[in-house]
C-alpha cells in the first residue's frame, strides 16, 4: 500500500470513528486502551458451499476471501470500535506476513510496536470452509521462536484480552493485572477432556470470563448455560456465556446482577471470528461503563453484523455500520417496538448519519499490484 493511500484511509477513519471512551478519558490514562498478544494467521475463507466437502470429490465455493486471522480478529474488532489497540505478535518473513502487517498497521491503525517479523519463519495459515451456518477449519504453521513471544513486561493498558490455555499459566497476565490492567478472557476447547476449572489458573487474575455455552457447562458440570454462568460467577467477578443463536447471558458475581439478551437474527455468510467480535463489543461497553444488559446487546449486535461479511478480522463492523443498522432497523414498519427499545441506548452514542468510510474487506487475492 502506498503511503498516501494509507494516510487517506486513516484520516477518513478518524473523521468518522466514534471514541466510545471519550467521556471517561483523563490526562493520566495509559496510551493503550487494550493490549493483546497471540498468533497472527493468514485466513483463507471459502463460503457458499452447499455442504461439507466429500472425500474423493472436488467442491466449488461461490465465494472466497483472505484476511489476517488468529489474534488479528480481536485486534481489528477492537480498533474498528475506536479503542487504541496494541498487538504483540510474531509475523512471518514472507508475503503473507507482509500482507497481514500492512492490513493491521496501515489499514486498521493497530499499534504493532511490540510485534516482530521473524526472519526465515513462514506465516501460519488457516483455511476455513463455511457452510450450513457453521465452519470447518484446517490450519498449518510452525511455532514461533521463543524470543518472539509476548514481552516480559506488558505495556500499561486499560484492559487486555487473553485466551486461556488449560493447564498453562501466561506470566504476562498476572503482571498486567498487578499493574491495574483489567483482564478479559476466553478459552479454547480442552483437548485433554478434563474440563477442570482449576486448570484455568490465570482465571484468578481476570475481571471477566467469556466462554461459550458448551465450554461453560463442561467446566461447571451443569446442564444449563444460565446455571453455568451463575457457577462461574463464584470464580470470576463477571461471567458471560454466549448462547449462539439464542444470544448471551451474564452474571455479575459482585452485585448479583444478571442479564440475558437474545441474538439478532441475520443471514450468516461466514461465522469466522464472530466470537472475537462479541468479546470486543463487550470490552468496549465495559470500559465505557455501560449497564450490563447494554453491553450484552451491543456485543451481540456487532457479532451479528460481522457474520454478514467474509473473513474473521475484516468482517468486524465499525461505528458507521452500527449507525447504518440502527437507522435501517427503525424504518422497518413491522418492527417489534419492544425489541427496538433494547437498543435505544445507541441513540446517545452514535454520531450524526454520515457517509460510511469504506472498510477494508477480505478479497480473493492476497493483494493486487500497486497499479491495480
């Protein structure tokens, strides 16, 4: 990307991007709103498949896109919602790594000062196939050298998003929490099958834990996501359980407050990264000090908007898209007015209607030449 094109994109973004934390910022705040670390993948996404690929046959997809993936999904979602985002990651020393770095730093304004390009290391790749509202993924990559892992001392930040690994501690989480950073965590599937909450040692440093319903019920030995949320609230100040097509529920362990918000029904093109976008929306609302139900509603809305586009990271919505949705949904004659009131808090947040700036989207090629 040329310097002039990058500058134009960032200037246009700044002109229309709402700062959700404007009302709570003070001169002594850290420069970084949210810190993340993790692996950046190149995602190649096939959509429009009628069914799962069948062994011994060739399947044709009606759509294809490529975009940065892995931790880039979360970083992009946060940045597009106006949070100052810092990412520490290893990037491959290849065209894939160069493309991902450019897309995140120049295209999204994410701070990559703590990231590094690893000489001779190729980028990890994930191929995602979306069909019947779900996805199947195949990944390949080489582990980054230890010297390229997260900084030993994470930067001052309002918040950090961590992905917990059962049976493993990440030292930076405790360090960040001790410095006053608010930790929001999700978790991956427990391949060991233990599903022992004591294996999530870093949970003790977290302000909020956001597993999906299947994960939450396994860790709490319950058969109901809402019961799981209540049980998790005994271990972490705020437990949020995503319910897929049913929405999400949450329990505040400190106040006892609970909330549940149904999902917005949309036609999903690609669900890749929707969970990351949900977490980004919830973090945004939490840092801004919104009520619990508003945070759940906003997180669900941003996730719903994201599944209507290709790719994990570049499908994340910005404020212009949230504003466009709010404007359009109010114009629907048969709209359920009670359901509409659930999102009434957007009125005081959204900027005046403006021409949306063109967000970067996933495209079939890794990148066109400069003359394209």
